[in-house]
C-alpha cells in the first residue's frame, strides 16, 4: 500500500505543493484504487478474450467519393481567402 511519504515523494517529483490534508486525501484515494485492482486480480479471466474496448464500435464516417465540380465560382466560395480565380494561402517557404 501507499503511505504518506510516497505521496510526498511523487508530489515533489511532479513539483506539486500539497497541504497535509491533500496528502492524506491522495493517500486514501490511491490506496482505494490499488484495492480495487487487487479485487480485479481475483477474477478468473482464463476464458475471456482480450479486447481493446468494452463495447463494439463501428466506423461512422462516410466513404470518400470523387465528385466532379465544373463551376469554379462555387468551389472558390468556400475559400477563406482568394486572389481572383485562385485560393490564396500563406507563404510557407522562404526564398
């Protein structure tokens, strides 16, 4: 289990200034967390498949579709900045 000195050492390494009451609180909370992990260690998981998520997740993004747009003005309406018939972008290369 974790004691006050260990909490103080971690706080020092993390450059945290903790009050005595905070040290007591964190000591209790960390010991509760470790106790919970001890309970989990008692479970028989030999027949449980490893997983990365508790629930199934399905990709909900749309598929990319190629769309032909012939109206230049319609395309340039979405540009944050433009110069005539062209997109205007910040200069990123020095000559």
